[in-house]
């Protein structure tokens, strides 16, 4: 099946209260336009320069979500285009985004990426750090912290995945924020059951990236 068919098969399964980010990283603009042509407007990218190039080439009513590791020297490439920076994984980065947004005369919506997975390699705030930073949101007037982003452990063990998502939801409740971005192609149904308000789906829509 093609991109539009994949998307049209997926959409009826997603509750209307949940936002779908179509993760188009590494995929050509033609694939994005195939999704756009059946109504998709929210896309996710994980590389600053790739997102910038696609944003410049594609319709202005696309809402771009930045979902990858962001180096401080690339913030300037992301700020003009990102509706939401989902992957703020350190206070150092948050402070740098705040300064860059201030210089650009903008307020940028962000999520705090929280580390809940078992893998050491996954980046992000600890649950306690995220709660503490959210409490000090006023320190960063050019950033609006909207919620939490998380990734579950990469495993077939559904109980483990569910526990990770539940831990992320607990962080959300402790912050009092409203948005919870979690769930990818393999685990988004569990994520929605555990309270996701945003899901990020790539390969189920666009096919394998390899
Ligand atoms: C690539 C990616 C996704 C989408 O993953 P799929 O398994 O292809 O759906 C979601 N979130 C992040 C942060 C990603 O990097």
C-alpha cells in the first residue's frame, strides 16, 4: 500500500482527542505530500537541516514537530519552523532555546523529554528533574512548556512498555501540564491506553526507513 492508503487505514483507529504526528524523517517531500493530500498536516522530523529544507519546500500550513536530539548550534534552524519542539532533553538546551526564541521575538512551545525506558542510551530528564524544571517554567519566558515526551523501552514485553508509559503519565500528572507525546508504530495503542495525547508514527505510514 502507498502512503495515503496507510494513513487512511490508520486514522479511524485513532481517537479524535489524540493528535497524530506523521514522522517523515528520511522520507522525500513526495511522500509528505501524499499524506498531505489526504489531510495530514502535522509532521515530525529529527534533523534540523532536513526539517528546515522540507519546511521551506512544502505548504505553509504544515505543523512541524521537532523530535530529535537538538544541538545548540542548530536551534536557529529549528525555531522559525517548529510548532513544537518535543525533544528538549536537558536544562542546558531549554535555556539555549529560551535565549534564541527571545532573540527571534518568539515564544516557542516545547515538551520536556523524560527518560523512562530501561535503556541507558535513551536521553532526557529524570522524572524528578522534569517536575522540578516544569515548576520553574517562569525562568524561561520565551518557552512555553506544554507537556512531556517519552519513549518506551524497545522490547516486545508489553508489560514493560506499559509500565514505561505509565511512568511518563505520572510525570505529566505531577507537572500539571496537559500534553503527553508517546507511542510509535509498534506501541501507540498501549500509549493511548496510558494517556497519550500525541502519538508519533513513522514506519506504519511511510514504510521502513532502511
Ligand atoms: C523515528 C521516531 C518515531 C517514529 O518511529 P516509527 O517506529 O517509525 O513509528 C517516533 N518518535 C521518535 C522520537 C522518532 O525518532
